[in-house]
């Protein structure tokens, strides 16, 4: 073969080989991350022990060993799937897990896991966001999500309210806000679940009509649908009779969807169109499901 052709062939071979090497290095990196998560699980929440005491969540472990690792990788799906397989979220007695991920562990594992059993009002935002991310993985894999939270409905209510507040936090990155909105979308698509319906229903009740453009417009709608006017009056009486803490909660419930729609419109007209597109789509889905 002439030298020139041989050089071109070598160059082409290197170009074809480069993607393969890149894919291989990415796989090695992902496998390493999965192995690190498995080691972490064995150390903190999948210990072989006869004790059944609740595992205490360590915020430094969440931030440094889990959150920083998945954030560095851009919240890729495979590491999140590995965390889900290690029961990082839930606690089920006798529930089988993929022991291939934790090959050195005994099958005699304590009936405790990590994020949900260890959740409290004092939990960090990283704790909450990790729960959101793993719950979204469960949804994507068509695994049961909400039954995990049935054992502590009041704590789930506090968690859900906190997630709703974070959905309106414009200081969070586009990626994180999109994951939060996907969680909320999943909730509105799961109204057959009692604890979820209880949290979602107030967000789309008659009280959100406080945010209509004018009292005149609201009165026109009431004249066309008298039964809604009765619901409106009942809602007003319930608000007037509430204490300050309950009034704050009711104000949040009636303004949440309105605030979300305003932010959605801001994303549509934002100059940073590329960054805001996926978030705007998520907003469109959640507002469609809510209404």
C-alpha cells in the first residue's frame, strides 16, 4: 500500500477507535461509582447485624460520598439506579435486594435502610433531593414508590410540602428543578394513592381562584356555576377560622400553582432559551396534570 494511503487508513482507524475507548472509560467510571456506593451501603445501612435499630443518617456521608459523586457526573441515570438497587431510600422487612451489588454482605440484613427511615424535619436539603432522585428512578423502572411512605403519613406530608417549596426555588439549578418537577408530576399521576391525593388535592382546590385576574372575573364564573360559589364561601370560612400556622399553609396551597405558572411563563420568554427549554416542558406537564 502506498505510504499516503497507509497513513490515511491509520488515521481513520484511530478515529473509529476513539469513541470505543471513550465509551469504555465511561463504563469503567460508572462501574467504579457503583462499587463505591455498594461499599458505602455495606458500611452504613446494609450492615450484617442482628440489631434492628434505625440507622442514623450522617449528613457528611450524604453530601460528600453520595451527592457530590452524582452531581459530578451530572446526575447520570446509572449511578442513581445503583443507589435504588441498594435500597438507599426505603425500609422493607424481608424485602430481597440485588446481592450481586453487595456480594460480600450476608443475606441476614437488618430491616432498616437509610433515607426515608432517617428523615426528619431537621434533614438537609441534600437528603430531600436524594429522596426525590431515587423516587424518580423507581417511577421510571415502574417500581412501587408511594407505599414506602405509608408508615409515617405526617412525616410524608412535611416532606412533600418541603419538596413543593423547593420546586419554586429559583436559586436551584435547572437540572435539579427539573427532577423536582418530575417528582411532582409523578404525584399528580398517582392520585389513587391516599397519602398522595391528600397532599395534591389542596393545591388545585377552589381556593386557587384567589389568583384570578380580578374579582369581577371570579364573580362571572360563580354566576355561571353556583355550586362553586358555595365551595368558595366554605373555603373562606375555613381560612378565617384557622390559626396563624394553618393560614400560612392555606396561603401556600392556593398560591403554589399560580407561582409555578408565572415561573413557567418567565422560562418561555427567557433569553436563555436552551437552558430553560427542558424546565419549561416539565412546567407544562405539571400544570397540565394539576388542572
